[in-house]
C-alpha cells in the first residue's frame, strides 16, 4: 500500500483486457471482509464491490469472470442480473434499477489503484502480539 492520497495498488494495467477477465482484491466493506473487483470496458477501468445488488453475494462465476459471453455486461452468476460496466446500473434481472457499489479506481503509470472511502477500506490485518516469554 502506498500513501493514502495515492491509493492502494491493485495490479499492473496490462493485467486487464478489454471486456475480459477482471481482477478481485480484498477490502473491508462496511466493516466486514469482502472483495472488490476491477474490469476494463471501452478502454477505461471500473471498480465495484463484488456484491450483487439483489442479494449480497459475489458476482463472478469463476474467479475474475464478471462479464457475460459477449463482453458487454457484467453478470451475477447466481441470479443472472446484468449490469452496465461503466455505471454499475442493473440493466436486467431481479434487481432492475439497482446498482453495484462503485469503488474509485484510477490508472496511472502503468498501474491500477483503488481509493478507500468511508465505507470501503483496506482489509483489516490482525497484528499478533509477540511474547518474549515463549
């Protein structure tokens, strides 16, 4: 992790192909362990909380597989809800009118970063105390 203003490194920019496999990353969402994901669509990088707007379950049907076969929509593997990749808006399915929770991302210097906010933070990593008497 770099300084807070720069964001949190996710991956090298060339790890994301247009309309292809996305990349998951660990987050703490509203205080709980969760995952976010990034995809590339129309040359831009988009990030979302990996949680369907209908029922809070992860979207990908295999790790990193968020797009349906045409590469035009993100799809929930459980409910078949489809989302517009550039807005997260549900375009069809049981959550029509709902939307995915965006995560601010940016591409800079050949790398992709995400920016924590008040609800989506870096995951909590417990620190185990060391015992000198062991």
